[in-house]
């Protein structure tokens, strides 16, 4: 039973005593602990049953679940009596800043890889995500290296990295997709809300097909640029735009959607 995300593993983990999620605990003490960890006497909950048991973890992987397990020499043991021992949760959609900007004004709040990891782990989530974009003139190897290094340096939780396709999908060739899969990057994000999607629609459709064949999940932000532009004009004309009514924006959008005769 693997405890790691197949996409990416963060190496710089700190000990995190969240016995609510034994898998997450195993992962995040692994970097600074002996190769074996035994979590004892917890109520182990699996898809099949629940029972008081010990969980043996070797090198970040659950090796055995049973009672009265003898520890190896140098093994770390944690008593989870009275606690639930569950697999770590997965948050498939979160937005984080890879690293805290050096020029961040005092008092500003930025959810970076470290603070985002800590917040997730506090709630029993051991795998989180981020959406990243390739920089201009950055080759694929450099792009993958940069994002892997940021996770390893700042992340505590496990990470899945979603690759933003950008305004032109042509850079994601079958060879690039294969490289991404080999490096653990197995999902992309496409936005339909901009006019560039219509410009490159055929290219995006081909990308979705080749991505599936390569084992990559294509996530699509399904909005239409022309519909957004039309409704935006209606809202501005009626004075239903601007920060003053931001909290009512959702209700206003639904109103103009209905008044324009479009079905939801």
C-alpha cells in the first residue's frame, strides 16, 4: 500500500503528529526518522473494516497491519491509543504561492508551500496541489526541475502539480507529455474563458486526446469568452459592476443569465 502521490514526493518533511491520518504521519516523519515506524494501538480504519492494530511503515510505505508487532532495531514507535488511524486526505484543487516573495509588505498574508502544507496537515490532508505555469523561454526540463525543487525545499505535505497549458497548447508535444509523466507531472489545466482558446481550439482538442493516451488528466475550466463578454457588458450598462457590489456579483450574474434567455 503506497503512501505517496505518484506525481511528486516532497523530501524535506518535518515530523507532524497527526495521528488522525497515519499515512500522512508516516510520510512526514520519514525524512528525519529511522527507516521503520510503528504506530501502535490506534483504531485503524480501512475501506473494509476498523480494528485496533499496529501499523508498520518502512521508508514511507505501509508494510504491515497487525497486533503486537516486534520493532526492528532503531525503529520509532508512537502510541496512538484512543485515536483514529486513517489514510491521509487528498485536496485535488488548491492554489498556493510556491515561495514567499522577498518584497512582501509587512502584514501581508501569502499561502505558500510551507504554510499551505501545515494548514492541510492540521486538518488531516496529506496531499495537496498547486497550479504552475511554464515561464517564457523556459525549456521543459528547466520547468520541471524548478517546480520539483520548490516542492522539495518548501513543501511539508505531498504535492500534485497541475501544469497550466497556457494560451497555446503546441508546446505540449507527445514527447513532452511523456517526459512529464516520467517526472511525475500527470495533469494539466486549460482555461476556456479567454479568446485564445477559440483561436487554438483544434490544438486544444488534439492535446486532450494525446494527453489521455499518455496517461495525463486534462482539467478544463469550462467558461466561454463570448458569453462572459456579453454578460459583462450588460452588467456594466445596468450599473451592476464594481467593487461596491462585489458580494452580489453571483446573484447579478444569474439574473442577467436568465434575462438574456439562456438556459442554465
